[in-house]
C-alpha cells in the first residue's frame, strides 16, 4: 500500500506560510517522492489569512486536494480556529504557543507546542519562525530527510538568508531532540 501524507500550514501573510510548503514539497522531491503544493491567502500582502498545503506520496498523486488532513502546522490563532477541526483523528498539530493562546481540547490528536517565534527572535530575525517549525516537523515525522530539507532551503531562499534559515531548521530539530531527552514523549510540551 502506498504512503500518502497531507500537511497544511496556516498563519498570516508575511510569516512564510507559503514558503514552508514549497520548501517541504521540494525536499520530498529531492527524497524521490511525489509532491504537490497549493496556497491561498487574502488580498493583503501581509497580515491577512494564509494557508498552504502539501501532499507527499511515494506514488503519483492523482487527486491534488487534501481529503484527510494528517498534519497541521499553525502560527496564528485564526489559522487554528479555521483548520483545527479538519485535522483527522490520530493527526499531529504543531503550534507556536506565542502566536496561539487557545487550543480546545481533543484527545484524539498529538499536540506539539513549538516556541518558533521566540527561537527565531533569539536567532536575530523572527521571520524565520517558519523554518523553526519545519525543522521540528522534520525531526518529529521524518516526512523528508534532513539533507533534502537543507538542500531545499538552499534552493528556495535568497542567498543572503540561507545561513539564518538553516540555523532556524537546526534549532527546530534541537527543540524536538531536547524534548525527547527531557520527557521521553512530546505531546502537550512547551
């Protein structure tokens, strides 16, 4: 049976939501998988509602729309409010607790609270919070390899921002590694 993974990123325009899905999809292709990506956002360039989706499969993708949402990565309260109920039972939610304050309780999903914005600010530019999230997503799920994710970043961002984006991915991976060492489990951990 083929493997098919569905991921939705949600937040505000200007947070790198679309770039996140582009980088993830390209990394999947570098890993020899199939991927398709799509995005939608409001008329505002920055600050408006934004979502971006990726489907990754080990077989050709004949239906490029998400019918079962397995992974949701959110970086704003409105994104969580809009897409939370779309996450299927057994799904994974990655959320930035500095950007999302209220998460209604669900016992049928795993929730990871990743301090992406705080981590990005420590790196010197909060705009790379999306890459912190991608690093955490890669470390938690293994959807794509670390090598392909890094290669995709190098191909997808302007040269002057490559270094900080790669550092942000590394920091996201470290968050997951540290949580594993500290707790042996990741759910409901900040």
